[in-house]
C-alpha cells in the first residue's frame, strides 16, 4: 500500500501540472491525498446526501481540489453508523457531511464522543418545510395546531425520537400553549420512508428539507403549511413562515463537514479553505437558491463552537425527556 507521503507527492505533482485550470480567483492548494472518501451518514436522496454530492462536484469542477472524490453513503442508527466509521477509519483523506448537531453523540449509550471528531466547516443553513398530503384533513396551519391541541395529529420523523425534529415540534407546541409531551411522533428509517408515509396519509405531517419538499409540492402530492425560516424562501415564495402564522419560532439546520480526530491540523486547514472556496462559487450559490439553502460559511473554530453550543442545548432536551 502506498504511504501517505507518497500519495501526497503524487497529488502535489498532479496539482502542479494543472495550475491555471481552476476557476478564476480560486486557488488549489496541495490536497492531503489523491483519493478522497466523502462519507454521508444517511441513505441516498435526502438533503444531506444532495449537499454532499454538490460539494464534491464543486470541489472538482471549480478546480478547488484535484483529488478523486467519491461519496459513500453509510446510513443507519440516525447517522451513528457513519460517525463510527469516520471515527475508526478517518484520516487526512476522509470527510463526512453532517447536518444540524451531532445528535447521536448525546445519547446515553453513545459509543462515540465529540472529541473523537474535528469540525472543519459549515457551508450553509437550511430551514424545514412543514408538509402534509394534498388530500389531508389538515388543510391549513390552524388545522395542524388544532390537531396538536386535541392529540389527533401524527408527526412523522425522518430519524428517531432522540433527534432535533421532535424538539422543533415541541417548541411549536409550547409557543401555542400546548403540552409538548402529548404529541404523537412516528419515527422512521429516514426521509425516504417518512415522505411516502405523509403522501399516503399514514402520518399527517412532517418536517422536510426544501430541496425534497419542492418536487412533491410541484407534483401536487404535498401541501406546504409553513417554513421554519425567518423570511419566505425565494424558491417557495408562497409558503408562509411560522412568524407569518404568529409564532415566535424559527429553526435552521446547519450543513457542514467534519473529520476524525486522527486528521492532521494541516488537513483540517486545507479542507476548511477548500470548503470556503466552494461557498464562494456561483455553482454553490445556484445550488443553494434552488434547494432553499442559505449560504453561511463558518470555519473550524466558529463551526465547532456552534456544534458545542447546540449540542449542549440538545443534551438538556434529552435529559428533560428522561
């Protein structure tokens, strides 16, 4: 097996031969290796998977990184299987896309700790769309609130009860004076299950990323009741915000990249710079607008501080749940 040093030399030589091929104004520093593993800890097709694939594509197409980047989906246990793989196998050539807080790390039986990972960068934030089936009895947002109050509505989760989704629904309930412990949650194996369940009417409502919700809304399969952003999205301007409905609530999920604790300072610095360059490209801006993302770059320190703060808050939520 070639050593890391040898791989680095190959990568440097390749980059040197390609000087001038990158996008204008975008530099291409020496990559840690010539073959980059990009883990997505969820099944294909969801918002996190889509963001990772666009990031990988932009790294290559914009000439930011010249390594061979391949995306690998390792779904299961709410993202924990992917996190475990990163912690055990990660190196300077392994990235992992992540969304929101690293929720699996805050479970009582979590086999992985935050200090086994290294935050690299946040690329963007994303609100969520509250969706129901077009033929649902919940025709308006007020119908949903009434269903909350009478314990009649069911809330589909794309993950487990130990995630930020139920916490968001409970925040909405509290704002309307409804006991959050009475909400009927239905966990699932992922967004690929929860959306068909909403469309079929098996569950009443779910929180879905704009990139996925939009296609179902355009096809007439889903109806959007609200968006969790502070302002309406350009991609879905007809969808009111929670604030439009009179709630003092907003919620965004951060799309970012982490590495294992085994990654060197040099590799983290390299990928932080490369991802910053991704966030500045026209390709990423178009992708963000189309998919309801808000471009908001944070480097390792700032992104790490955000993850810790949000993680502490989520940990308190889990303790309250008992």
